[in-house]
């Protein structure tokens, strides 16, 4: 960095520290600037990154490491974001109505203060504002948006990110959007509208009072509504469950839901039961990460459990583990496997009229949906049940917008089983229905893995895997995608490419997105796209193996494994790895 550029950077840091309302981040910034002035190269890089922003609205809002500067999550950035959201909500209202907003927060570092200051800013802008009574799961906030008919919902959370991160998730609802999008995360053009208002922010008034702190009844109402999703005809609740909230805020709410639905044999992983923003027992608080469920599986073995249910820290995702009948070993199910089980369960309930939707007593069209990177098996299950099926871009901001949605999922452990209650992924309601399915299956002398095998016999064995490439620079992602566009692969695992689609061009069914999709002659599917939240290139692979009989299942599974490994090698080669 040139001397003049460094001087400009240090001047910006000094100015930020002088006006930062948080004395802790102001002092951290002064210390960092002092280290830079002393010639500390690492400190210079850190300061440069902190001021390389501003943070941009991405997946439904903001998410970044905590710290000072425009490229970090802090009180200055959150205040500007709140002012931008308020201005956008007032623009949408255009004087025709008075907007209402509800603000929630998890137990991460600074979540409460970010939420409280957001409530103060929204109130000062003339928006009737409700604040959650304490740290609660994201699905409770998403429920409150619809239950309170709010035009705006804001959740302060970084979901399953590392402990040094926090985030700001924005929803629209009420009169601000059409019926199918009420309580759904923002998409274009709202992200750009909010960003434009943030850029225009100057003075940010904070009200000293005037917002309403919601009573504990908001959680109680959510619990009762979700517990009512359970099938009243299922009388056998003989299921021993181990539950972990992974140091997040979902434990109490999930326990209450399970208990209200009749599942009272629940053991919570003791060392992960209480919210802790440092997540001391896991390297990464994401149920998908290796080792995240180790304590839960140890507990399950100790108590002789039938099922492990794990929520991520804000409880909008759920993971499932069960014992494989052939070995007795515990195994975490893949996201697509859980999506398949829920699809089978909900399709059966729709067929018998035992729907999870209270509103489904009235005739309506049932639609299942999943993201384009999730398994194609859900579409086959839906078709066999006479249920419409749609594919969307990745993310629940797209899935939850599907008209007449009955069930939606994405392979990254996100499931929406009751869109009339929560128009977003909800790991607590999904966990309840998975417990219900496991109990019914156990009562019939079968296992969840038997149900998956049944589906494979009817629809073919669908097996999936991923290849993720983490990079140090986002420029490398563009370079790899460019390489594929310039030199497209002609085959994968020996099967010629039959269809190659550049998803950036968009289609009648999908908005444009940076991604490539390949279909080979043997029905192998490969989708390659940059991650929306991490510096990663993500490659989603799926093969389909025909299965003639139950006796051929093991052979089909081995063949699928071999094919997936071959596809993975070819994808890596196409990327130049």
C-alpha cells in the first residue's frame, strides 16, 4: 500500500473511532491503527479488510465478522442498516398504511444490543415496532411476522457461522408484499432498495422508548401452533430422543414443542444445552460439519436413544441421526435423505387427509418445492402422489415464495413443513414431524432407512455428494467459473453431457444466477456455483441408479458410490484442481 493510501486508511480509522458509539470496538480500532503505525504488516492487512466495505446485502441481509469498520458487523453498520430498512418500509407503504415491524435476536455476541438499537431506530422513524422478549429462535421471529401481520421482520443472527460472526436477516410481510411472500426473506429489488437508503443515510435518530417488548406468549403461541401439526391419530409416541441445540437458542423451544406433542422421553445434550456465543464444544456450530454431532451421538449411545435431532444455533435448520439396521452404527442422514423422508411423510398425510396445515381443511393445490441443487427424488415422489412440484434457486427466499407451497426443502438441512405458520425454514417444526415419522416407523417394526430403500425401489436410487473448494480470494471463484464456461466438459464419469446450461442466462422458470448445470446421458446431474455466504465454489453431484429388486439395493448403492467418486474426480479436473 502506498504511503498516501495508508494515510487515507488511517484517517478513516481515526474518524470511525471518534464517532463509534461502542467504546469497545472504538478502542480495538485505535489499537489496530496504532499497530499499523508501528509497521505491523498483519495489522495493516486487517485494517485494510475492515475498511474494504461497506457490507452488501447478500443472502437476505448482512453477515460478517464482528469488529469496527464498514466491512464488519458493529453498531454503526447495524444502525445504518436499520435506518435503511425503515426508509424502505416507509417507501413501500407510501402513506397508505402505517408499517409494523418485529425484531428478534439470538444469543450471539452483541445480538441483543443490535436488536434493541434497531427497535429504537424503527420507532424513531414512525414504525410501530415489537421486540422479542429474549433470545429466541429464528423460526419464532418468522412466525411472529405473520402472526402479528408485520410489514417488516428483522432477525439478528449469524445462524451457523463461527462465533466471531453476527448477521442481520430481513423479511417483508403484511401489506408490503403479496400473500405468498408474507414473512419471506427479501429478494430483489428490495435488497437494492434498502442498500440505496443505507447509502443515503446521514442522521440516525434513536427513540428512547416507544416500542413494545412482546410477552413470553409469543413463544407459547408458536409452541402451541407447531405442536398442533402433530398427527392426532398417531397414539404411539414411544421414541427415545436425544436433542442438541449446539449451544444455540432452540433448546427450550424445541423441548416444549416435543413435549406438547407427546414426546416426553427427550434427553438434551447437557454440555450443549444452554446458549453460549463462544460454542465451546464444537469447532464450527453447523450440524453439517464433521464432529459437530459427536457429543450428541455419545449421549445417544449412553441412553439407548432411537433418534438424534440437532438444530443449528438459531434453530432454522435440523439434522437427524439414526442407527443403521445392518450395523447398528449411528449415522447422520444427508440433507436430501431427510428431505425425502419428510416428502414421503407429508405426501402420505395429504393423501389420507391428515394434513399438517390447519388451513388445509379447505380444498387447495398442494405443491412441493426444493432448490435446484437438491435431489430430484422429491419431484418423483410428488408426481407419484399427484402433487405439483417446483424447483427454485438456492435459498428459502426463493423456496418460500412458491405459490400454494405445502412443503419445501434444500439439501443444506433447511425444511419448511408448515408455510402457513412459518414461511421460512424451521428446524423445530421439521424436527417434530421427523420424530412423528420415526415413532410410527418404529411402531411398525421398521426404520427410517427402510423407508428410504422403499423410495429407491420405486423411483430409483438417488445418491448425492458435494465437492467444495474454499479459496482465499473471491477473484478465484470467477476464474474457475470462467474456465468452465470457456472450456466446458464433454462428459462426466464416462457419460457424455447431454445438456449444459449456463444459469446466468436465466430461463422461464429460474431468475439468472451465477451457476452451471450439466445433465449427462445416464441422468447424472452436476451443478457448480459460487457460495452466497462463504468464499467457496460448491459442486453438487447426483447420480441415479435403477433398482430392480430389494436384493439389488446393495449393488446399486455400491455402483452409485463408485460413479460419484468418478464424477467428483472429473469435476475436480475440469476446475483445474
